[in-house]
């Protein structure tokens, strides 16, 4: 059953329709007309054409007419001499009004039409000033729009209130359409088909607005071109959006697959029709209107065919939708039939589109509401079932979680014990490694002007530093040397620390052997021992671990520097000039062939600076873009600070490192050992 307010609204609108359709007619003028091709009209013959008499109460309809219609108007009542003749068709292309003057010459006195900007027209319809003439001629030129000529006389004092009852009921219809659009936009959140219906209503509202003449008056008063193309384009867009709505709401893809493909094919071709309708040539106008009317008839036929094929599958709301659309289709067919002159023109045929649309909106909105209510009820029931299922599953899951918690708690205790044991082992390894490294005060005992930066990434480090003070007899002379090395072993953490301990012990062993007298001897011995240890007791596997190292020996008597490097470098700065000291690009270990490490010599001057370092400082990520610090940046920094005392240099390096690193994690072990001569 429909709600009571729906019945009230329908009854109220039926009364309005009755008042529009059954309007009384009391003619005060006579009408005669003749039809001509546009190129046949001659002004001097306007009085001599053969005119066919018509009734002023009858609306002459010419269908899709292309040519001229000449009207001869004669007033029967002199009271109308200073008033207006209204032509209630807002889609006339050109209107010219002619009067016969006292010398029997025909004069053009007034010109209007849709091909002229809206300008000073009083309202949407064409009002012809009578100008004290009891007889005059009107030439109406049409290029293909459906031509009908409702004529009436209008008093000066009724120009504004003319057709007020029509405006009232049209305003009611527009309000219903707008409310339906808003309602369907609200439903769009739930149903995709509602957006198509909203778009269909928007375009159809614009179509009615244009057919009634309001669009030219209010939306594009200075664009005759838009007025010319608006109606056919709106008709095509209406077919597109109504078809999409129809497909979704009736599930044609599921229930009517062949018809669904037909709809898709036709809709995909309709943009071609839009492009054709956008062409500005006036001689094409008759073909545009014929095209869109035929398209409308085709789609109406397919809609009705779909109703017939799905007759036994319609539920309550689909029945309402079907009835509403059938009422609208009937109104559209009546309107199209009048365009083709199959039905006589009347107020009913004139407003048949609006009447059909009104009943469609009322019934279809009700149907959509019913479907939405069912959809909401279905969702609520589905939600209740889902919640019950979730509660059941949550109980099962809760039990599993409790069991898992107990299992995790037991595993956590085991892991804590294991982690504690591992941490103790690593801490002990740190103590062992720390015991092998010389203290900074021991370094400063042998090299007074020096600093050390040593920052492992983890608890234990793959970097190491080494110092020995030894006496060597050379050519019968006893010379005292201070040996300093900085090494960077493969990896960091425990693997690197193991190699660093091995390297320190090997260097300690090397200096005790008499045959190792130079820095190159020490590195060659270290390389041989590392390779022997890694590969002597391992079957079918070649360990490719090793280290980079810089080694220097300073003669404390002559201040001569002896140095050797293995894929590392020593930085020497003298009087602001930086020199890179390097003897080999090969690392210790890691290779299939045995390299030979050489040495270099350099006489040191007072205030010379020597820096031994691993690559951890230069490889630290940070800065505004998360990039590496880089060795060239570090070299520039050392040049800038080399004249400072060693403690200040250490502080400057640490400040630069911390500022660059910021909140980033430390990338690698960092070691820098600086010496001032």
C-alpha cells in the first residue's frame, strides 16, 4: 500500500493537470496560415499568398518542419490594439512581424527568435507587440524543431502573471525532481544505481527547463548556439543515464544477458550522436531532432521488451518501478507522437513528458525506498549473524590466545636465559678484546701529542688499534721505534672482533721475530699467518675474511716515518697541505693469490699531523638527505682543524660526527688515531 501523503500529492497534481488540459478558449482574433520553403519567401507577395483559415482555439502543429510558416492575424476586438500576441512555443528559430502601412507598403516592425540573443524579451515565450494594428503578418522560420503554434492575446497588465498556474505546477514538478535528486544522492552511498538515476533526473530537469524556455532565459541568454544544441544532447544523455540505471536496478547482466549486451552496444554508440548534435549548421537541425526522437523510441521499445521478458521475476519494488517507468514511457510516446503529428497538439500532449515524469518520480522513489529498507534490514540481519559468529570465534580464539600466552611466556623465559648467557659471553669477549688494546694513556706515554676516537657499533668491535715500542739494532746503532696500527676487520660485532683478536696476536708475534725488521715485513707476515689459519683446517670451503690495516713506524731519534698499508690509507698534513700515504690496494687475507706489501718512507717535520683511520667515520649515514659523510668531507675537516691541539681536534671530530649522524643508527665501527709531531 502507498502512504497516504502519496495519494494526496497525486490527487493534487491531477487537479493541476485537469486545469492545464481543460483550459477554456474565447478567441478574439482570426488566424490564417501558409507554408513556404525558406527560399520562396518574397516580402512583396506576403499579402497575395493563399492562406488557409484556422481557428484561434486550435493549435496548428507541423511536426519536424523545415521552412517558413506565414501567419495572417486579424483582431476581432479593438480593445486588444495596444496589447500583445503570445506564441507559447519557446523553441522557434526566427520570428519576423510585418505591418501594412497607410501606403500599403509592408514594413518589418519586430524581430525575435532563438537565433537572436535573449535580449529584451519579456519572458520565455514570444510576445509580439500589436502596436495599434488590427491586421499583421508573422513570418516564422523553422530549421527542424517540432513546430507548433499556440497563440493567445495578453493584456499589458498580465505580462508578468501570464501562465501563473502553469508556472506553479511546473515549480512543483521542479521541486519534486530536486528532492528526488538529493534523496538518490543520499542513497548513492549504498547503491551504485542511485547515482545514475540522479544524473538522469539532473539531465531531464535541464531538458524540461530548455523545452519550457527557461534555460535560454536564465542559463545561457547570450548563446543561441547552446540553445540550438541543448535539447538533442539532453535527450541523448537522458537515454544513457536511464539505461545504466535500468541495467543495474533490473540486473539485466544476470537475468537478460543478450539485452544487456544490446544496451551496452547502443550506449557506446550514443557519443557519436552527441558529436553530431554539436555541429552548428542550421540545415542539420531537422536531422538532429529526427535522430533523437528515433533513439528515444528505440530505447523505449527495449525497456518495454525487458519488462515483458522479466515479467515473472518482478518483486514488489520492481513492480512499482516498472509501473512508474511505463507511465513515463507512455507520456514520452505521447509527446513523440505529437512531434510526428500522429496525435493532435493539446496542452496534454505539450505537458505529457512532465506528467509522466512526475508519476515516475513518485512511484520510483517509493520503490527505491522499499529496496533500500530491505537492503538495510538485510544488512542488519547479516551484521547480527556476523556478530554472533565473531563472538563464537572470539571465544575459541580467546582460549587459543591464553594457551599461546602460556607457551610464549615459557619460551620467553628460555630466551631470556639464553640472551643473558649470550650477553655475558659477549661482555666477557669485550673484556678480552679490551685487554688486548692499549689504553689511551699508554698511547700518549709514547706519543705525547695524540688522540684516539674508538666507537664500536656493537659491544665488541671489528676495528682495532695497536701500539708497540721496540728497539732495533741497525748498522751497530740501537734505534727506538714506536709502531702504531689501525685495522678494520671484515664485518663488525663478534665476527669482526674474533679477526681483530687474531690480528693483534699475530702482530705481537711478528715483532718478536728478528727477521721482521720493517713495516712491510710485518704486513707480509700478518697476511701469511691469516691465510694459513683460515685455510689449514677447513675442508672444501675457502674462508674469505680478512682486514684492512695501516701500519707506521716512527724513528724517535731521526723522526723518519716508515709506513705500509693494506687497502687502507694514512693521512699526512704538513703546513695545510694534505697527502694520502698508501702502498697497496690489497687487503690482508680474502684473496686467492698472495700479494706483496711494500713500504714507504717520509721525513717528518715539526707540527706534521698523521691520521690513521678505519672507514667507519666516512661511511656514516646522516645529514639532511641520509647520505654518507664521505672521505673527501673528512679530509676537508681534518685540514680545517689540523692546527688545533689534539684534544680540540678530537672534540671537533666527535661534534661533526654526532651532528651528521643525528638520530640515525651508527653504520659501522669507527676508529680515528691522530698524531702530532
